[in-house]
């Protein structure tokens, strides 16, 4: 990965502004290829939706490498979890994308199989099962070690609406997502290789991957709820250096329009980046 170039930075930021126009909302982007190459409100906080799953994945992998007992073995699939503000809550299957794991309620599933489902199909139940097993302290320790704790917070489980209503929530910035993905992309250990293998098999490809040429390689993790569309990806063009793009959007847009907006931001990033290296 290379160093900053003012020319390409200006081109990228202008291209993003052209796509966004005068739309209302908070739109945050960061492009990295080693260093930060271009950014737009990259340190603004957003509700993270499923992008927190990237942090949970790395915490689990790091704990496994450190031979932490809680990060190994299997767990019994269940749908009732402790709330961050006391008591318990029942996770709803209706908001999940992982009927396969829900069909295994009451049976044991290996943690790495749950990690696969958490990343490739963005499983909510798999995420909560992993966090419950390794603990919030493990996720926070991982983020602290990576210098991301101030911009990526995981303080409650997915579906813990009581905690959310009480003000206990999760947050993320585009910069934190870009830095987290960059740490994976530049890692030389088995954890990074495992993470990239899972992220490259991402089945939800309607945002950053959708803006790339059909045969372009990417490894990504997105998150979406009404009004929120985020994605972060490592992209490897065949004739230009690899890059990491993080896009966080909080805006009152219909679901399809929000997805398409992120895809267009991805497309112009590819065009400017590849074009710059071809010139």
C-alpha cells in the first residue's frame, strides 16, 4: 500500500461530492491505501448496524489465537439473552437473515461456524451468541489494542431494544471501519487470513461490491437498518494498488436508494483510483 497523494485525494473527494449533491443526511467516507488518501466527515458517529460484526469477528479470532477457553468449542443456540441494562430480552427472528441457525435452536453449534454465519449472511443470532460467550470485555480489549475504542463502541447486543431505549447503544465512524479493515488487510497472521477468507465470501453485495466491476475481488462487511446504510471493503484492482473504502450513511432514504447510493460512491472511487494509476 502506498502513501498519500494530494492530487488523487482531491479527485476522489470531488467525485464523492458530485454523487452526494445536496442530499440531506450524514455521509461519511474514508479511503485508505496504507495512509488516508481521502475522507469526508470520517470521524462523525453513526449507529453501526451490523458493521459491529467485524469487531466481534476479530475479537473472537484474537482470543482463539491466545487460547482463551471461551473462544473455543461450541454453544447451544438460544434466543434469549441478557440485556445491558438488566433482565433479559428475546431476539426476534423476523429481523435476521439466518434461518439456518435459527432452525438449530436447542442444538450445539461450533463457534467458528457461528462466525461464518455472522459474516457471510450477517446473522444476528450468531453475533449475540458469540458476544455472550466471549464477553463485551473481549471486544473492547480488541478495539482498544487497535486504537479504535473511541470510535467503535459495542455496548449492547443486537436486538436489545430496552438498552437502546435507555441510551445504551453502539456507535461507529467511517474512519474506525477503514482502520479496522486495513489492520486485517495488512496483517500477516492467521487471524487476518481467516477473517479475509470469511469477508471475501460475503453474500450481501448490494453496496460497495455492487459498484465494482463484476470480476473485481473484494472482502466486505456491511450493515443496514432503516435510515442507515454502511459498508467497508478491501478492494484489489488487477492493475492498481489495493485499497480500503468505508462508507457510512445516515439519511432518510428508501432502502434500495440507500444501497444504490453507496454502490455509486464505490463506483466513482474505483474509477478515480484505477484511472489515476493508469494515467
